[in-house]
C-alpha cells in the first residue's frame, strides 16, 4: 500500500495559496470525463502566469504547450507527490517526440496536495522565459496538452500515459470575464428542430425565428451556444441576422438550405449580423455597460439563424437540434451593442495558390467607408470591446490592423496561432475607439502546403474566409465594411487577356489567350503552373491591386 504523505506536508502546501492570496479567475475542464481541470491566473505586473491542476489520479500529472497539439516539439511540465514528496520537473520534446529534461527549469512549484482520489498542483512560470525549449505565452491561441497516469513519474521509469491524454486550445491571457449573471434571469432559445444534416461536406442551414414580443426595451446580456451532444465537431459556426421588420409570422414555417436558388425570398432581407459564434467558443457575456437591444421598433423582430454544418466524412442520418440561448433583462445598460463584419467579402475572387508555406490576404475596411458612415452616425467614434477573427482550414494567423491619419496604431486584435477548431470573441483589454477617417485591415495568413489546387474564397471549410466581427457601441447604421481585389487584374498575372462578354455563365469564361480559351477563370488559375516563387510574386502583386468595397447599411443599401 502506498504511504500517505505526512499531514503537516499537506497542510503546508494547502496553506500556501491562501497565504499568497492566490485567486484563479479562469478555468477549463480539459477532458470529456471532467477528470482534469485547469485553473489559471495571469499576473501582468510580474510577467508571469500561475496554474492550478486538479486531476483525478494519485500518480503523475503532465501539462504543457504544443505548436500543433501533438507531442512533437512540446514544452512540458510533469508533477505529483511520490511517497508524500512533491515533485515538478520541466521537460521538452524533440521533433521526433523524444522526451528530454530541460536544463533550464522555468516552472516553480507553489503547492501540492493529494487525497484518496485527486492530485492538485499549483505552480507558476514567466510568460517569456528566454529558453528555446519553452513556448512563450501570448494573447494568441495556446494549444494546451495534458496527460496523467495512476503511477508516479520517475527517472528511468516514465510510465506511459496511454489514452489518458489530450489537447485543448485556449487563450490564457484573455481579460477576466464579468461575474456570472443571476440564475433567475429570463432567456429564450433559438434552436433548430430535427434538421437532417445531408451526407455532404458542407451545409448552411437557415431558419427564421421571431424574437419574443416585449412591450418595452430590454437588453440581451449573454448568449450561449446550445450544441447537441456529439455534434461539437459538426456545428462549425452560427450566425444570427436581423431581418426586415416588414415580415410577418408566415415566414416562421420555413427552414431551408441557405444560399440555395430555391430558398425563401424572406431570407434575402436578413443582412445584418447581430451575433456570431464559432467552433470551440463558449458563451459571450456583454460588458456591464452594454447590451444587445430588443423590444423596440428599431430592434430585430424576426431573425435568421444560419448554422454551418461540417461533415467531411459524409456521415448519413444525422439529425441536429443545435442553436443559441439568449439571456435578457429589463434593467437597461447605458449603450446598445452593434456588430460590424470586416475583412474580405466571401467570393471566388479571393484565391490562394497551392503549395504555399505562407500566403497573406488583406480585407480593407476603408477610411472612405468609415468617414462616410461615422461622420453621419457618430462623429465622436465607436468603441470596440470584442473581436472574433474568422478563417477556415488553411488559416494560420489573423491580425486586425488599425490606422489613423496614415499611422498604424496598436493591433486591434490578433491570433498568431490561429486554430480552426477554436474561434471565439476576444475581449479587448481596453476598449478601442474607431474614428471617422480611420481604416482597418483584416490580415490573414494561410498555408496550402498540403494542397495541389487553388484554394478559393467560399462557404465550405475547404474554401477560405478572412473576416473580423467587431462588437462595439453605440450601435450605428453600418453592418459590413469589406473589400475584394479586382478579378480581372488578378487574371492578368497568369496572362489572361480577354473574357467573353456579356457574362452569361458563372464562373465566367476566358476568350484569350489560346491556352486558356473556353476555360472558366477557376480552371485557368488551376492550369497555371504554380511554383513557390510564382506564388510569392502573385501574393505581392495581389496586395497592390485596387479593391472593390462594400460599405453596407442595415437595409443592405450602400453608404458609398
């Protein structure tokens, strides 16, 4: 029988967090069985972060960071209590997953506890250790890896964790969220009812809903995803759009595939995004001075919920009932929230050559658009408090750049370790004011090393997007501020001289030169012999091209 640690040792280590006043404002369960809980506390003043692991084991506990979520090239720490003696060691793995003890030990044990079922470890480390074997912790996504075993970890006898391991993407330096909302707060659900998911890789399903009739203004202050159990990797994102107030209840019977020739005309009136959720994200709580307004004539009465189903394995027979839960209150906040969609508008005119380790696309929210809209609606500017950065499978990093009078400001938001499976609103540490005449660039970095054909902008997860959703206040009449480079200028790069006009087919057909004659522009781009050098030259070329701009109001009219 394993000896129990002396009571004085447990008391000593248990008392340490209380003595230091340690509080862990963030936590996450890392496994599906709730056996492994991580809590953490960023300490900005000291440039460090404190961790607490609570794991259902009396053996060792492993924790670390990985560039891909796998064991290769990972930064690891292993700890526990062995015969009552606490231990914590800093390790790293090589590219071939060989485990090595780090000569520079950068993790510091603060306390350790063990009872009949669980091991609890508290430790800390610097955000930037200047150790090449450690991963710096930034505001970008961090791929946390975890493991545990029922026996302790000893040199020369490193018990393999087997299936007790996993990975989870988190943002460790996100600002602390507001306190939990009252449990008595009313809510309403917008959920699909028994939607059959087709056996195809991508489906966008749209369903109309009516907001509950309220006789006075209320504020939605929290939105939670309601993802059907087992469908966490199938429901890729959910967008909620405000629809025309001229609709009536007859539209509520219609659920239909979005962007389909036979979809109801009423769907075309739903252009204003009022909320966005993407895979891996949790619920979003609005700041205490801001809420999403409902209940007035200016507010949404009918909404369209768009759910993106990702079914790359073509699984048959799935039925889904996912959606959103919206909590609301009659206690009004000071400001009404709005959403602006910025970046590249989703189009085949956005394209990326194959075999590229790095390719950058830019979507512009131009100074002309912001000058026009803000000067008319809010000359003193709007306050951005959260941003959702969105791309698909080829995405590697996204940055939201902010310019004023030609000078670049601090990044509005960024994620240099973008994870397609973890996309959520980032709370900004400080609200940012956007003024008339500012301009914003959504900058997306992609890798297509594993692809042999062009990647096109589009709805499928195998297509690409480059978008930012800005949550801001006070609400103004601007819903989309996006751009796309001119396609004819892009085609000149591969030697296209003329297309058939008038354009009667889509994608349109090339007339000359001879090698592309009667090919669609997509086929021509795929026929071109892309080398890495050609791809780099094309990237530089596209970034210099003039762009077409969308600067859209709530009713889908254009500001410019």
